[in-house]
C-alpha cells in the first residue's frame, strides 16, 4: 500500500512570531502538518521553524524581500521544491498578511495608499493564485471532501471603516471581496475558501507593550492567538456538507 502524502500548511504573514500566523503554524504542526513559513525577513521565519522542528514538528522557512507578485510566485516555486509530490500535499494555505495605515484621510500619502493596496490586496491575489493552483492538483480527501482550504485573516476594518482607517479598510474590504469571489468560484471544485474577521485586539507583543497588564490578563477583553488558531483548524476540518465562508471572532466583552 502506498504511503499517505503528508499534509502541508503554508502560512504567509508572521509578524514577530507572537500572533495568529505563528500560533496557527504551531497548532497545525502538532496536528501532523508540515509547515511552510513565509514572512519578510529571515529572523522570524528561521526562529519559528527551529522552534517547531525542535518540538518534534516539521517546518521550513521561506523568507521573502517583499509581498510583490514576483516574490510570492518565486516562493511558491520554492515551497513545491521543498515539499514535492507525492511525498507531500499542500492542503491548507493561510494569508495572514496586513499593512495597517491609521491616519486621518488628508494625511495619507499616495505611497501609503499604494503600499496598503499592494500588501493587503495585490499580494492576496498572488498568494491565492499559488494556493488554488496547488489545490487543483490534489485528490479529494475523503475525510472532509476537500482538495484544499484557503483561509484569510480579516479585521473589523473588513466590514466597517472608521475615521482613521480609510486606507486600511479599503485593503481589508478588498481581501474580503476576493475571498467571497473565490469561495463561489472554486467551492464547486471542492476547494474551501474562508474569511475570518478578527474583531478586537489580539494578545501579541505589540499590544502587550501598548496596553495595560490588566488588559493582557483579562480574557474577556482580548483575543488569544492560540484560540484563533483553534478556530482555523476547525474550519479546515469542516466536511463538505457544511462549510463556513465567513466566521467572525471577538472577545466576550468586545463592543460590536
């Protein structure tokens, strides 16, 4: 009997390794996935890959200079070379990338608009192109009826603009629209596309520095990235009879 290919999760966007992307990588590694880690700069990807490998998982780092179309296309080629068929099958891809511009509208520069749309929207198109092409080559998994699952991390700004989020919201609205379009186009090919709205502050290092110790300790007022990762694993494991396109996550005491 032929061996079963090992499932691969591709994660783009890791921040400094304390947030949603890193937590998702750790959790999926514990659940038997090999992990391909994509981020700008080598420090975070190398450190997280080493952590996962030391803990008994299997991860490889793919540092990129930017989230340009050329760099994303090149990194998909490198991932296929590192995790070749038939030994591996890319089953899950997470786009966890964001460029957050928070300024009054009249203070936003054309360069910041360009960077926001490039990172939030154009990069999502390029990443999705690589993921969908990989999934279309897969057989359908009998356990869930999928060829693959493509996840997008959204934000409150995905559905609601605010006084300083015009550029950021435009980008996140675009990612949400892309995810919905892909879900409708490729669901009939057994590719599950889902968008997750993160409505609230996440307990990452940056927020620990900005917020109070009381905020960090209070699970009612902030999101835990490990809990977000658990929701991502739930979405990936959904069977074909009831797929979620959009899930919104928020702490118990968040205003919404």
